[in-house]
C-alpha cells in the first residue's frame, strides 16, 4: 500500500501558490465565494486537463471515484458540477491569464 503523495499532489507542488493568492486578491476572485475557492477551481481544472476529462460531468464523476484521496489532492470537499460551472462562468479571466503568464 502506498503511503506517499499522489502523483497529482506532487505535480501541484510546482505551482507558486503564494503568487496565485496575490493574483486572486488583486482581482477579488474569492470575494463572495462560499464553497469553491480559486485554488480548488484551479486544482479541479488542472486535474481535468491532466486526466483528459471532456465535460464537467466527467470531471465530477472522476473526482468522486477518487473521493478517499480528495483531501490529499488539495480539495476540502467534493467538487460539484454546478459549483464548478458557476465558478468557471463567474470568475475574472484575468486571474488565469496572470497565472499562465507566471507559469510560462
């Protein structure tokens, strides 16, 4: 039995989380948010990209299949499809643009 970090958690260590927090604060990305923060939204979308998920329903199903590992992957609660859709629609796109420029 593996007691180490998941591969996804190891990849997420390369993301500059303090810089992401500054970017989110600059654009007010987490203001009036109850359940899905910008960091969890990024983790969900990065997980979807790395595992070739094609839809929000597919993302939700795949994350729920790994429900026992969600906390170690960085998620506080299971990600719901409607919450992820609202976050993708309502968040300022400049957050992700600045993060992409930082990562590049």
